[in-house]
C-alpha cells in the first residue's frame, strides 16, 4: 500500500471511530487469593485453587494467618510489584496504609483497624514500620502515612543511633538496617538522623561488625567482616548471615530496591563486576587490630560482602540454617537477601552465582509456591542482580504472587513498547496523530459550515 493510500485509509477509519467511539469504563477486578501450585499450571488448575478464607481482608496478600506477618508480607509484595514496573491494586495499598496506628507506627497485624492499637496485644513493630515506609514510598500516594511513620521511627531511635525491634529494645543490626532503608526511601540522609548522644544509624550499624579487634572474635579466617545480630551479654559478637546481608546493604545507604546491576550508577562501571575485598586480617594480612573498618561504612559494606560471598561459595551458593530438632537445610530467604546486598555493592559474580543456585533449587522451597513474602524476596533478588524481576529460572514469579492477592491495577506488560519511537507504521494501526488530524479537520469543517451559514443569512 502506498504512503498516500495508507494515510487516506487511516483518516477514513479514524473518522468512523471518532463518530462512534464512546468512553469505556476500565475495571481492575481482583484475581482473588487463589494459591498457585505451579507458575505454569493451566488455567483450570488455577481456577480450582482454594479461595482465601472469608475472615481475611480482600486486599491482603497470602492466605495464612497474618497475625505475625501481615504488614511484612504485604510490604514485600508491594515492593516486588513496584520492582517489576507493575502498579499494585488500590485496595492492596489501602490495606497496608490502614494498618497504621494513631502514633504513626505499624504493628505486625491489626485485625480490626477500627479499634485503637493496644500496646499489650498489638505492640508497635519497628521492622514492620520501616518496611511499610519503604513499600508505601515506592508505590507513592500516601505521603501523610509515610511522614507519620518516619516521625515515629525517629522518635524511638536509641541513644547509640540504632533501633531495636520494638521501642526501648536494645539496638540490633537487622532493625537498624531496615530503618536506614526507610530513611533512604523517603529521601532522608540516615547519617543526619542522630540520636541524643550524637550517634548516627551508621555508628550503631558498624558496632555490630566483626573486625580485627572485635571482642571474643574467633580468629579463624573468614569471620571478620561479618555482622552480628547483637552482642551477647559479655559484649562478644558472633557472625550472623541474616544480619550480615541486611547490614551490608544498609551500610551502602540502600533499601529493598537498590539500582539493579547492569545499569549505570554502579561506580561508573556499567555491567562490570566489582571484586569483593576481605579485611586483611581475615586473610592473614598484617592489618593492626582495632575497632572499626578503615574506610568507613562503604568499606564496611565491602567487608560484609566479602564474608557473604565467601560463605555462599563454600556452601555451593547458598546459606544453611539449622532449625531446632531438624537437620541442616538450605536457607533460601537469607540467600535471596544476600544476592540483593551483593548486587547493590556491584559484586556481579557472587550475586549471579547464588541467584543461579536459587533458580535451580526453587522447587525445593515450599514457600516459593504460595508465600507472598518468599516469592517477593526472589523477585527482588532477580531484579537486583540485573535479571527479569518477574521470573527466575523459567518460573513465572509474578504470576505466583498475583495468585496470592489482588491483581495489579497495571501489569509490567501494559503499554510496553508503546512509545512512538519504538513502533513502525505498517498501515494496519491508527496512530494518535490521526485522531488529532481528524479532530482538527472536523473543527475546520464546522467552522466553514458555520461561516457559510452566516453568509447566507446575511444575503
């Protein structure tokens, strides 16, 4: 078809559409909370999944009792969705925002948001509050809720600059890391959030790191650089994989959604790997013993990453956990967190090494099938390492997540590639400019018609 004929066809079709088209109301129906047994299950199988118990809110992700993790898993789901470019359903965001207490804090879960928060039955939870801030900041539109939550967090900061899991609790590496991520998410510099004693969150965070002179440290190579959850009663520190993953990320000033690998912004090395650098004392060097890591928090983050990478490599790509009365088993959740921390530091090779292990062993983790927090952690890990945040190893994680809660208002594929610069006019589509031209033509036509009518009336 010639260009002239194609344009004529477009204009003719557009004229018909302009004359007959009417606004169409869009709807975002909930997918429900069917549990996906498999990301590749046929539609009939998915439809047969059990629905969410009626006692649970419609906007909540997951079908398990939310008593201890409602806010946490909802926040993880919103973060994972935002990381894919999806827009969460309004009722999912509303559910999380409505969980906030009058003082600005969040609890693990409020079954009845019409009642005031009871500090005895539903105590304020620092971790839940910090992650909710990150999630709401990511999806946007809840500025008052975010502001009040941040104000509450800063009001309960400990004198050492850190945070515990609850107000007045002793600071720990995990809670402090989460709040650092929350402050970063709202555009605040964590270093400027100082406590009464003048210490910052980074001061508290680095106090949990095992360095060459840490009290009670095992001098076996490889433990230096790790972070402890908390010191014991004697002030001694013990390596903790979970705390190290969280603190290594927070020491970089990052939260749950760091810039993915492979994009500009990683020390100017687009897509390149940044080797991990263990502390010299951890490798038999002659660094003098002393508290702290020379080079500040970023060097501390690097030392933590070196511990993560070394431990993961020894285990074949994953962490291990030992439950009471059970055999040692892979720790999928903390492995995923470590991937995020390593990727945030620009350490591509160890991040991809462990991400590949997660992909190969995904089906061995029962929670990856229907637990929104678990699925979200995998999506965040894939995203951070520069992969597709919607899938891992061929498994459609986004589909699994969507089957646990409300369908997003907008999927990542909606309007994908709709930029005019990315599309070619093959004569089969009606571009926006056609409607504009038709509108102008119609306007001109009416103008000529009216002008002619006036002239005839004047004659």
